[in-house]
């Protein structure tokens, strides 16, 4: 989250404190100064430490006496130097007298020689130290001090005092840890053993309760451990003001473990401390409570009361109450029960919300600007957040079901009960979300994961946007969660990111219409756009999938759609603990975590949005320049034709052909395997088919090509293997040998006649150490004259089609490699090298003859980084990424790629294939330019929405002042009315019966004060005022005679 900004949160660096700058006492005598006694102080880079280094000066150096800090004197001492610069310097040039120190601090190395000093000081605290004395010095004057044998571990300094003073001093901090000096060592004791009693109910006036209720073994758990204390509850006539026992504990900042007759309480400080630790550090309740027990006793010699279950229950209540408090339920007259669905969620202030942060005319925006007011959400499921089939809602009820981020539980399960297993079949890539929708390891689990919806732009969890998955990622689960989260955004356009959007979006309108009526959201034509996250997009087939690409769809700006994956990664540390929780505890923990995540995102929004906008402006300028330059070098007629074609596609992506795929692309290896697999399955279903082995012919040939690829990789690694890698090399060869043996077994079935041919070739022998050099005997390795006799035509066809697919990449990034694949690779590499030498030589010659000029704009210097394919990124403009695997190369981010200048004007004499590849690349350069332009427009709008949201939540200050004033006025009116009512009716009621007004509880209205004896005229005047007040307040009163007594 904000870890990377810990040391640079504020955009402007604070000025250096002059007190931290090195100070030199220059008023010295005329004697030679000792080099060992002169030091230079250097401020560290983070302005937190001063590093002092000795500086050697020549023995003959003499400093003038009565030296003053002026320019002339300093120039005599140190040369050209301005003293005023010292206080204006930054942290990298504070000490201008000497060579700057190493920028890296070495505090640990400086500490190592002083370990003995630190260790000795720690041991000092195990004794009495300077506080050793026989009598207490804190006793009141006139009293003989008691034995000073008590000290507190939590007070500082820990002076030794007597038992009476220890109790008196800890009246307001009764949870401190106390130890007593036993003559030779300290012994642990408690304030209760010293005689302390915690008194409740009289904190305000510090009076003594006349009828206290004593508890001698009350357990209080604080941040420093578990304590057994004596507590007196108020039971006197003031108990009505003090409240019941639970209220008395709460008013003393103690949270009771039970609501009936509590005997254990947890301090508010403890609950606050654990709360933030669990949110930020993801520490479990078990580990935290066990740490408290270890603080209390880490020797196992004391018997501690187990309060872990009570701690879990109290923490669950504390989380719930905190969320209610922060959402304003304590200020609402309807109270907790009036909480509406999703009301406890922290909303994203930057997302568009009608009547909150959108302008009044947002619905009349032009089509090219409608994306500014569209909400972008991401959907996904996480199968790490399981829950075992333990406990139930009777034992562990859900507190506020549907009030936060989870959907309402009862209605959710009622809808799921009406649906059977999902029968949707993937026509794309067979992603696991679809293929395993009904088989996701559900045995023994009440929930196999969680499906959720987040804000794709800012990664906020949405209200009512999460639900448990019972058996995989089925459509009904995700549909229910999606429509529940969209109730707030029915009017705005929605852009929905889902890793299986190409499949999930089919028939979604029909599926929504089958949901309960309160969940059926309107889905007008064109109101929802479905897209695939950028990282997941590469796993899909390329043909006709550009309509789901965030890089090509107008209005997506620079959204990547992968924000929900970031949130899953953030929440996964608590997956192991929530897996064994009951339904109520688990939902409370997850909703609390999600609320904290949203709050931290809210806090970080200023830095997030400002950093994004700075980057967007910079990238927009670069990509606009690249697009304009490329367009100028191409045929204007072609560019106009390409632009008109892509604009038609942008208006109707489903009805037009995909413009971002090369027309002559051909099938990829994956597509080829899928096609061959379909053919094999169809053949196996024909009458009379006999399976000769559990591995099909396609599997046999795929295994052979896989072994061949591993042989190449192993051969390259063996050439550069170091002695430390020989063992690993041996293991890899052993594994590869097993695969070759398996391949030869299958070869005896599908190429039975090949054994005689292979026996004649020495390169096919397997009794060699270097298995990477063994020839497998694939159909292509056998001479054409003998191939037909060894293997059938179907096997040859399978290898030929798989070989063709090897030239293709697995995603849309394939125009450059495919262009080279249409001819001999070796021939093109040789030709490329000759062309490079020719160009560089020609350019040097022209520069020598003509000199610098305008021609250099077109004929630029050819660097090695410029020599790359159309789709290959500039290696000089990309940051070095973490190496994931030996030999692995990260694909460039499509939205940041920069095409090499060597492809400018490539359409002049290029082939049809080259022009088609260039067309696709020009469209992609245009799309990158447009997405960055949209980002530059969208980010200021999001910033405006954040301010509008805060203004909406804050309200008009003048209206708020008027509301407060009106509330006070109404309170005064009711007070005056009560006094009039009491004055007129209380005497009459008391005269009718002695006990008639006994329970009227009129103390707060002035009972016991001097009586208001009114004359008839005064009574009438009060009644007139009463009537006027009520009439001015809009009340409809009956005739005055009704109020006569």
C-alpha cells in the first residue's frame, strides 16, 4: 500500500532544522590543535542521525583567536566559502568543510563494538540500581516512610516506594505490572496483593459508595498481560446514574466478556491495540492472546485462567460496534436496527455516484465523454478464502448480515438452493473458472472460496459485493454478487472486468431476469461493457477477442482490471485463520479487513491520483509524439482508410472483424492442439475404433516435441554449467531419460517399424550419458524414402501441423515473429546482419560527405536497441523486472510499448503481409495514444469527484449550524413545556392519591428546587406562552379550555 511512500509522503521536502547542522566551536587558543580531538558531524540521508567522524588536521595548523563567523575569516580557514550556505544546504551537502561521507549509514556496524555497554545497562534493571533505599521517599510529610521495596515495570522512572504509596500512585492506572524486592531479587506481585480495590460508579465525584458490590477475583486483560483485581461495583442509591454492572465497566473503559454477571473484562486500550495489529499486521487472535499469556507468565509456573474464547467473542463485538459507530448509526434515531444494506461499507469517493459527486448535467454529456461518468468494476473469485464445515449460524450468528460487503446471507442461500450444477461450456480457452465450476474441492468445506466485486480504478471493495462460493465459481454465485453490488450504479454506464468475461457475458441479461425481483437490475443495450483484465487477456484466444481488451476499447483509459488480484494478495495472510472460523466470526473479520483496506485507500488517494496524473501527462506526450511521427511517415490514404475501419469497429465490435489481428496470422500451437484434439475425439467415437493405448497419437507426438525442446534447453545449459550445477544437471538428465524411455515405448506402438531404422543410426542410441544428444526418431528425422514405410500419413500430418504452430506465439503479440516465420530464420538473420552493416556504413559516409543536416531526422543512428520487430518493446525504455525463471523474458506492457523508428515508411515497398502487420501496429500505436489521452482527462474528473464527495458528506456549514441551533431551541421548548406541565398537574395528581406521582421521575425537571407558586394570572400567562410556543412550532392545538386544571 503506502509502504513505498513511508519516507516521501509529502511532496515538498521540509526544511532542515538548523539545530541538526554541524556546529563548530572556533574560539580556540593559538596552540597547535590536536588532530585526534577535531570531529566533523554529517547528517544522514533521512535526517534522523548524526554521524561523527574524526578529521585529521596538520600539526602546524593554527586557528586565529577570537575567530568570528564572517566570510573573510572563513575564507582564510577553508578557502572560498559562504557561511550563509550552511543553513540553506540540503541533507546531501550539510558539511561543506570536508569530503561528504558515504551516503549509506551503518548504524548496526557502529553498534557492534558497544554491545557490552548495552548488555550491562539491561542487567542494571534486574537490580535496584540508583533507587536502592530503605525507606519510601514518596510518603506524605509527617509520616514515617514504609519499606521501599515496590517498583512498577510500566512506570518510568521505576523508583522504589512503599506498598501504600504504590496503591495510591496507581489509582488511575491499576493494570500496571508490579514487582517487590525480596532482598536478593525481584518477585512478581500484583496491586491487588498490595491492597488496591478498583471502585466503579463514582469516578466523577470520587465519593465513597455506601453499598458496594465486591468482586475479589475479577480478571482484567490489558496490553501488558492478564491481571486479577478486586473490583467494587456501585450498589447504593446512585446506582441509577452509575448504570448496571455492564455499564459501569464500559464507563471505566472496560469491555465485559458477557452481558450477564461479568467476571472478566478487556480494556479498551487492548482492543484498540489488537484491532490495528490485526488489520495492519494480520496477526491472528490466537497468536495475540498467547502473547499476552506469555507476558503474564513465560515460565509455566503460574496457573492462568483461559479467557481466549471470551477474547474472541469480545473482539467480534468490538469490530461490529466500531463499524456501526463509524457509519453514524449511533447518531441515527432508528439505531442499529435501522441499518440499511451496505451502509457499513466505506465507499470509494472517486467513483461516480449520482446525486453525490456527479455534475447535474452529466447525463447530457456527449458520447465521446460518457466514459468520464462510467463506473469500472472488476469481478473475480479467490479459492484461498475457504471455510471448513465447522460451527453454524446458531452458535456463531452473523452480526449485521448484508450491512457491509457480504450479501445478505439468508436470501443468498435461498436463491442458490434453486440452481443445479452449471452446464456452461467454454468456447474460448477452457479456463479453470469454467471447467472446474462444479468440482472445486468442496468436500468438508462450507465455502470453497469467495466471489467479490471491487472498483477497478481504485481497488475499493464494493458494498454487498462479496459472497461465499459453495462449489466452484458458478455463474449464479457471481451473477448474484454482481447485481447486488450494482444497486448504487443503476443509472451510470458500467464497465465490467472479469477473467472469463467472454463467456460470462453470454446470456447474462436472461440470467439476471431469472433472479428475484428485488435483484433484477435494468440492463439497457450498451449500458454494460465486458472486458478481460490485461494479464488474463493473454490466456485467451486472439481471434475476435479485441472487443474484450482494455487496450483497444474506447473509454477504458489506462485501467488494467487486475486490481482485485492485488486485493486478494493483500487479504491472503489471514486465509489460514479464517478457514477454521464459524460463519459469523469469519464474515466479521473479512468485512473489518475490507473496511480497513478501503479506508487506507481513501487516505492514500491524494498521492495515488496525483502520481498517476503526473505519469499520464508524461506518457501521453510521448505516445502522441510517437503516433504523430509514425503517421507522417506512412501513406496518408492508408492511414485514413485504417482509421475509418477501426472507428466502425469501435462502434460495433461484435459485428465487425477484429482489426487488431493480422489477417494472415494462421493458427497458434495451442489452437492447433485444440483442433487436433477435437478431430481425435471425433475419430474415437466412430464405429469400430479401437484404442491401442491410453496415450493417443496426438499425445505421443506432443510428448516427442516436448522432449525435443527440453533437449535443446538442456544442451544450452550444459555448455555453461559450473561445478556447483553438475548435480542439478545430472538430475535433469535422469528425468529426461525417463521421458525418452516412455517415448520409445509409445514409439513401438505407433511407429512399430521404426525400431529397425533407428538401430542403424548411431545418433539414436540411448546408452550415452548426454541424453540431450539422442535422436528421437520423429517422422521428420527419418529420410523421405523410408518415412512412409515407418509411420502412417496421419502421424506425419500431426507433426507437420504442430511444427507449423511452433512458429506462432501464444497471444496477439506475434506479428513480428510471424513475419520472420514465413521464410527461413537463418536466411533472415544473415540478411539482417548485412543490412545493419550496410546502413551504418552508408550513414557514416553520408555524414562525412554532407555533414550534419535535416537528413539526420529521418536517417537516425542505428543502435542495437532499435533492431527489433514491430511488436518488440524498446529495451532502453523498460525497467528491469524480477527474474522469474532462468531464460524467461517478460512481455512488454502493451500500453507502454514504443515501436522502433526503423519501421517508419515501411509501407512504401513492403509486401502485403508487411503492410498488414504495419496496419495492426499503427492501430495499436493509435490506441495507446488514445488510452493515455483518456487517462489525462479521467484523472482530473476523479479528483473533482473526491472533493465533491467530501463536500457532500461534510454538508453546508451554515445549514449544519442552523440544524444545531434548531435542536437546542426545540430542547429548550420541551424543557419549558415540562416545567409548565409539572407545575400544573403534579399538585393535582398528588392530591388525588399519595402514590399517584411517585414514579414520575421529575428530578431532572427541577424537583427539589424552590416551588414555582403561580397566581392565577401568572398561570394563565404561562399557559398563553405555552400556546404561543406550540403554535409557532406548527402544532395544531385544541381550545384553551382543555388545559384548565
